[in-house]
C-alpha cells in the first residue's frame, strides 16, 4: 500500500516542493494550508494527480485526518520578516497550538513527524558557525521574538512528545533557502534583491553589509528533509549550505547575475537582525550522509530565470483562478 503523508504549509515555498518530492516518490500526499501566506498556484499542477488532496485548514485549530497516516511534515508558518511582523499572533499560534495539534495527531495515528524549525532559534549568534548544541542568543521580547520563540517552543514541545509519549519525531533547523516559488515581496534577501533588480531599483543593503548569510538551493534542502525523515535521529539537525557570504558581496553578485547597473544603497539594520549565519552541518553529513550539491552560481541562475518569467503585472501572487473544486475544508 502507498505510504500516506500530511504536509502542512503545502502551498508555501518549501511545502509545495515537498509535495512534489513525495508525489514523485509514490506517496499519497495530503496538503494542508490556510493560505495566509501560501499560494495555490504553487500546487496547481498537482490538483489533477489522484495521489494528491488539498485541505484548506488552519492547523492552529483542531486537525482531523481520516484513515491511516504514516508521516507528517509540519511546515506551516510565516517565515519572512514581513509576514511574521504583520501577523505576529498567528505566527505564535501556528508554532505553539499548531504544533501541539499535529503532535497529537502523530500520537493518535502512530505517525512519524518532522518539524520545520529554523536557524533563527540561534538568534544573533555568539558562536560561529552554529552547531546544534548551541542554545542561541535570542531577544524574547523583540519584534523578531514572535518567530524565534514560536520555533523554540515548537522544538521543546516536540521533544516532550518524543520523550513522554514516545512519538517518533524529527527536527530540521533550516538555514536560508532559495529557489523557484519564493515570493518576490516576502522581504527575504534573495527575492528582495532580485525584485529590485527586475524593477530597475537600487539594491537595499541594511547596515554596512558585513552581516553574513549562507544560502541553500531548495532542491538540496528538500533532499536533506527527505533523508532526515527516514533517519532514526530525533534531535535537531542543521540543514543548510555552509558557504557563507556577506550581504554586500551578495548584492554585487546579484547585480552581475542580472546584468543590471543599479547602485547599492544602505539603510539602518533592523532590530535584532543576526550578524552571522552559517550552519555547521557535521551532523547532517555523518548521520544523513547529506550535504548540498548545487553551488550558488547555478542555483541563483535558476532562481533568477524563475523570477524573470513571472507575469510582470503581479510578480507572483495571482488571485483570479478558481481552485474551489480542488479544496476540501
């Protein structure tokens, strides 16, 4: 019989790629999303597939799934600063109530669950690169705390369900990921830079640009999740690309890639914006035999081609299609 998997946040960037991967692997996929930041256009191509079913539902409310369930991937959450600063309460609820609901479902169904955590649990790190045993440097009451603390609580309750109830749990700490289906207006550095380049605007760098990020192409990231779900390891694992670059150097790369001649302008650094971000992926290499394969030059070219071919009038989000017949509530 086909394995059955529930993927929350299915209409989002990572969630939609996970749906593709598990359909390709022969699973029966149940996608779930409340569409607060997700876009049904990301999974439109799956609606005709008999192994895919979509539920329009907020996981912060009770989650019911009929029949057997083998796996759950919990990827429902706003992930960009623009989103979680605009909807802070919903961000906290999906990380707390939503995770609680899905862990309860995993317990009921005897399903293995993988939780999407984030490098933001490390805050503005005092340890570099960041290893999984680093506890972080997080401002709990700062504007970014709604996301950081939601994810930290998410990890805590996941481990509680694992230790107290014996639920099979996995935790992926995701570092900056990029690729097709990102939203140009979501505020993260890659779509922000590429959107500005495509619109002929100057590229905005916050601070002096010396802060660093490490970008992982989505195909590599999805492979890491796939291997983690199949592993026997229950503690957090960093899934990201350790190839670190300063934001200023990255802005110059984008200008070269897009063939534009925009200037770089500087604005004040946002509150609690981390100054360094680089994963130590020793655990992923040892436990999962995983490491990223796609270098930034190739990944950025693929991503730019995606953005460049978006409809110019709306640059990603489309509201005119009627998907109602494909949605279960």
